[in-house]
C-alpha cells in the first residue's frame, strides 16, 4: 500500500473490530440482571483465560476493582449492549461476579427524610 492508498485510514474511521464481531453476532446478554448501575468485579475463582477474547481479558483487567456496567462500557469505548453480552459470558464462566457491592440500611430518622422531601419540593 502506498501513502496515496491509505489516506482514508485514520482515527475517524472508528474501531477496526465492529461491535457485532466482538459479541459474535449476539445482541442480547445471557444475564438478565445487568443494568447500567450493576456493579461487577473479578471473581476470586477464575477459569483458564486462554480461551477468552482480548475484550474479555480487558474487562477482567478493569474489574479488579468494582465498576458499574456503564463504567466498563466507557473504559472500553463500546456500546452498553456489547459490554452486557461480554460480561454475561464472563459471569457464566464464573470469572466475574455481578451484584450490589454495598449494604443498605433502613433510615429511621424521619426528620432527615422530611428534610430531603422538602428540599426536593423546593426544586
């Protein structure tokens, strides 16, 4: 290829691997409980990584700390649905765990709840 022939190949062309190729044509994740704020992290028991795609391996590398599905999509710079499909693969293999990573407790202070409600009403 000469310099005249590859002038069109630049950053504006987008990724060389299209999203449907990353997911092998799948458009629906196997895990139904994944949404934008679902927290994902690497499992303590992981399987053999040799059969994983580069995108799967990148997700595993990112998720050593808990991240939301939206954050993973932002770091990979791919659509949310692609990340959901890839994360579903990793969840099925046991490489990634999904779910809430924090404990919620009941708020019993009615004054605090009333103050929040009053503040929302003023907006």
